């Protein structure tokens, strides 16, 4: 099977920090009697938002703003990446707590490791699973970003898939200038301690990704979205090749060809981004 190949029948997307946080949350909830025992889900509310069909174990009125954000997320991804409209609905299942979420997934996907946020594409059915907790909106945007990308693109490299999802998981006003990854990335480039695209490309499963990998996947995505024009062109040309089912090669090789000093320009991009923050107010 080539670089594009066939879609995997089962596709999972999530971050390592979500996996670790999920385990801690369920353990704490079980010990304290907060999460409660699993019961078969009773969907009490439903709402369609753009291509998303949301079903919930709790009234959706309390998360209406988060659901409204999904319509804006779809429009932004279509604008930035020229994504085509979804051909079918993306199901979003919203659980009332960690115990319900975990119990449902363990019964439906017994061999898959548990994750706090999950996107699955199986047999052409695209489903997002999240539960209500303090980072609910972040998880929802992250997993729905994966779903929107894979609704149009036959393949997205793991690191880029996660980098784009990390970028768009933040609310719009934080993505470019105030993302939580920005400060540690700026320190990393000052100390010349950062992950290259080649290093990120060497990771082929979510289990291999560290928190640093997620941070620099976001950083290289940021660089290609907001950095020098040749870097942006590399990203658009790469995604165009993927969309045409052509062999796209590696982004690291495309960047090196377009920008022989790409790592220096990556460093300069983030060194100067603080000044842009100040000028942006």
C-alpha cells in the first residue's frame, strides 16, 4: 500500500496528555464516587450543527456556545485548507461523565486503549466521542478538527494531523498569538532545543508521541500557516498532492528544498513572534 493507499478501517486520534489525564480522572472519580457506575447511554438531547450531528446524555443548552463554535470551526478549516464540504454527517456523542464515556468505549472498542478524546472512522462512519469536563470545549474542537480533515483528505501524516488539531483546539482568539504552546516553544528555540519535522515524521503511532512532539507539531503547523510564504506554499502544495491521490513525499524534504535554511527561519519566526503579539495588542 502506498503513502496514500486505502483509509484504515479504524482510525483513532488523540493526544498523549489526553490519555494520561483521562486515566487519572477516571481513577480519581471512581475512588471518590464522582464518576459513578456505567449505564447504557440514554440520549436526551440532539442537535445538528453544520455537518455535525450531536447526541448527548445531558441537555445541550448548557454547551450551546461550544456547539455553535463547531460551525465556525468548519468554516475556518474550509477557508484555510480549501476542504470540500462533508459528504456525510459526522456524529458527535457527548457523555455526561468519564465513567459513561469509558464504559461505552470499552464495550464498543474493547481492544483499543482508552482515550479522553477520540475520533473514529470505521466503515465510512465518522464519530467523535467526548465527555463533559473542564476541557470539554478543547477536546471537542480537537477531535472535530480530525474528523473534518479526514472527511476530505485520504491521508494526513500523524504529526501534521495532530499539529493542525492542536492549533484549532484553541478558541479563535488564542490560535495564532496566545496559544498555550507558544511560550514553551519560544524558550525551546532560544535554547536550540526543538523537534525538527524529520524527527516528527519518524513517529508512526500515537503511542510514540510525547508532549514535546505535540508541542512542536503545533509549532511547525504555526510556522507553515503564519511564517514565510515558501513555508505556506509547501503546506498547500503538499495537501493538494494528497487530495489528488498523488504520492506527496515528505514535508521535511519539501521544506528543505524550498528553504535550505528552514530551521533558522523556524527559529527566527518564533523569536520575532512575541513582537507581533505586542503589536497586535
